[in-house]
C-alpha cells in the first residue's frame, strides 16, 4: 500500500515532464551473439526483468523545463548500419552523446550496433520489436508484446533493457501504451516535441530547417538513424544549437535520470 501511494504521488507531481529516479544499470556488453531463428523464438517468449510495478503505467516525458538550456537528441534505431555508424561518428566528433531508441528486429539483425552505441557513451533504449506503423491502434496485449520482445533483445545483447521506451508511429503515448510499457517494466516513456521529418528524406537543408525553427530549451528532438540527409544535417544542427546556447545531450541527462 505504501509503495502504491508513493508511485501515485510521483505520477501526480510529474505530469509529462521530469521524474527524477535512478535508472536501471547498463551492463557492459560482452561477446554480442549473432542471432539465429531459434534465438528469435526464445526471445519472443522472454519476460523483461521488472524494475517497475506491473500495475503502474509509465510516465510520458515530452520535454523538460523550458528553463533548462539543454535539448535531447534522440534517434530511432533502424536502417542501414553504415549510416548509423556514420551518424554516431559525427556526434562523437563534436563530443556529443545521443539517445538511440532501437527497433528489436534491427538489433537482432545487426547485434554489433548495440555494442557500438554503448561503447560510444550513448544511451540505448526500446522502440518496439517490429516498429508497427501506429502503435496506438494495437490491442493492449499486442502493444505489450512489442515492448517486451524488444526489452528481451536489449537484455540479451547488453544485459539491460535500457531506461527508456518510445512508441512507434505516434508522437505521444496514449493511456494504453503507457500501461503496456509499465507492464513490461518501463517507468519512462520518451515522446518528443520536435519532429524533424528526416525519415521522409527531404534533404539535409530541410532537416536542419525543420529542427531549428521548432527547437526550444528543454526540447526532445526526434530523428532517425539510417538516413543520409540526417548524417549531413547533424553538424549544422549542432552548430545552431550551440549558437543559441543549447547543449545537446541524451534524454537521461536532460531529465536528470543518469
């Protein structure tokens, strides 16, 4: 009863923004396995290690306080791994860490990329197993399965399911998604307030423009790995942020959960 009351108080106080709590530890990845069909079948049956009460929905984080002179750079983890590595290299060249919300199927197909993300000091989280086009239209059980299967992949490859879950195909999580995320063991659901539309491949100049016209202090910027225009746009975006005095950071740093 005491634990339920504590969680209720936290949820009421935090709304859609900051919940300050210690994240699940991320174990150093060792000998990342090349998956096979049997491994994929086993992963689909795994349940995530619970660090969050099963009956408590996740809290949605859309943006941080507008008084914080930081913004979170977040990326969907999917697409050509060569472009993913190129983008991580651009970020690291500028001494910037980012958050990658990975698709489980993508990680299984390219398990080395999980090690590459964490080795670079970046944050790795969950964006469903198969990236359904609109997660809000799934049944509660199907939504849970998407989250839990990706969590199992993350745990198999890194030792941790990660701190963050992000839904696919929607900028905001509805109550059903938040409930499914909590059921799968996630306390935090990462939404965003800046959509760059880089996934439409409009060209680097348009990606830059879409970002700089919308970003504010405390923003969470949504971008995607696997797109050449995003790789080309990133240095210009970083330059613009710094000119405005906005430090690009991970979601964990923005919300104080690292």
